[in-house]
């Protein structure tokens, strides 16, 4: 650890709660796909704030828009309307299945809002005792108590029991289990169209369409949690668009603000109408600054015809390069991905790989003991992918050499 880094970490540990197993790295500035630490070392960022920095770091159009908004209006209460909130909601409605939007501040809050809306709707429209949400094993929906209860991984829940009642977890991809699990209290099914934190798990073809049919037959709402998959990450504005399966409610966050904290739920009119004045709220939700960020991100993705093409092409280039590395090193057991959301399972522990990459100026992320995840900014260039591969292949080759 160099000069300033060490000092700042000592300072930080004195005052920050120890909720994160942080790397010894203090990031000070960023531009595009690069971030630079307090000691002046630059890293190629294939983490992008965990799938947040859709336009890369400090995109000049986003910075200009925020500067202008900061000088105009930062915050007003939801007792009043504000223009960026209306403008962003209009864009989300225009480009999705939805008719109405509710804004909050994070992914977990978006999932909370989706659960509350589903419960209200089911009680009003189906029957008074419908409240249960069916979720998937291995899912991740956030850390607040309802989102945590919906999450299908016990490692996140440990110590916080009891979980809230009314959540059932079934194997992802198992439609028979879903048919069998539906009971008189079931209100909705909540799924990630691709499980992100669970290791980039893509459902079998037809799974989501069958879930939709089962929901329709049983009068259940279908909620897609697109907090990670949404806003271009999979090469489509929303992952559901590629599947052709339309949910009734969708949660968004992460990439939506391009680095500013915003979450949202989108819903069809018939469902959104269950939220009435007083039923749900957020002080900061949809404030002018974060909505201006969301407008800028959405405009870029939807108005630049090459934006999503770049995500798809760069995603393909990454998959091809990873397959070549798999062949060359024998250290990769599986590659899964869509667009710029890719996971690789290794025969080795992933943490030493991440540390070795960091040493060489590359930030990587993992979803498990032996699983790396690549989630670069959506604006990543081909040359940066080459740069990433030259580091990753060096590290893997060293481990090959060590094995022989
Ligand atoms: C699918 C999904 N839902 C919800 C969340 C929670 O989002 P946040 O950390 O913004 O609360 C995440 C975060 O990784 C996520 O991937």
C-alpha cells in the first residue's frame, strides 16, 4: 500500500462501519472506463460501480447536464411536481411496456415498492388474503427487510432472522415447482430475468414465457427485477424485451442514474392505480438532480443507434476472447453472459485473480468463490477489451504455468 492510500484507509477505518470487505484502494477520479487512485495509479474498470456507470466515469454530457441542473433546482418535495421527474417518467413509459412510474433511491427500495404495490393490488383485485410472493432460489433483490426476505440466498439473511412472512423460494427454471407452489394466498411471482448476483444465470429458453402463462392462468402479477439487467446492460434497453415476456411491474436502479442514486418501479395502469396518495412515498425519490441524470442516460441509450450495438458487439468480443482463454488455459469451466454482464467459473479461487488483476491495473469483480464477473461501463471500447484480455490472460497463464 502506498503513501496516501495507507493513511486514508487508517482514517476511514476509524469512522466507517465495517460492512464491506474493501480492497485497499481509494479511488479519487474517473474518466471513461478508467479510475485513478489517490496515489495516481490508474485502473481499467470492469466493475463500473457494480453495473452502475452506464456511460462510464464523468461522461461530459452527463456532467454538463448535472451542472446545469445543480444550478437550477436540486431538490423539491414530492408535494409538488418537478420537470425532470416528469421528463424521465415520460421516457421510461415511452420505451417500455409500462404506463406509470414511481421513483425511489436504490434497487432494494425499488423491490420494496414492487412488493408493496403487488400486495395492495392483489388484496384489492384478487382477494383480501393474497400477499405471498413467489421468488427464486439463488436470487438477489437487496438488503432491506422485504427485499432480503425475497432474496433466495441464505448467506445474506444470516443474523437478520426472522425474515418477513409471505415469501416462498423455488428453483429458478422450474415451472413444475411453480405450478405446485401456488396457493390461495399467492399474489405475485418475482424474478430477475437473468440472475446477476447469483452468478449471471440465464434462464432456459421458454422459462419466462411459461412463468407468464402460469401467472395469467392463476391471476398472479409477474414482477421482473431489472435492477441489474435493465438500462442496456444485456444489449437491450430492458432484458425482458429480448425475451418477449412482458411483466406487470419492473424494478430498476443501478444504471438508470449513470452513477447517481435513483431507483424506480414501472407498472401497467391497472396495477399502478393501487398506489393512491399516502400509500407509498420517498422524500428524495425522483428529485430533479437524479432524474436529470436518468434523462441523460436514457437519451443517450435510446437516441444513439450505435449505443446498444456497442454493448452487443463488445459482449460478443468478450465471450469470444473468454472462450479462447478457456481453450488455452483449461482454467475456465463455464462462461455465461448476455451483453456486458458476463460471469466465468474458474477451477481456481477468484479472489487471488482479482488481486493479481488489481496489481496490474485492472478492476474485476466476483459473484462467488470461483466465479468472476465482468460488468464494464456500457461505453467500453474494443481497445479496452484487448487491454483487459492482455492482463487476464497473463494472470491465467501464470496459474497454468504454476500448475504444470
Ligand atoms: C437484481 C437486483 N435487485 C436489487 C438489488 C439491490 O440494489 P441496491 O444495492 O441498489 O439496493 C441488486 C443489487 O445488486 C440487484 O442486482
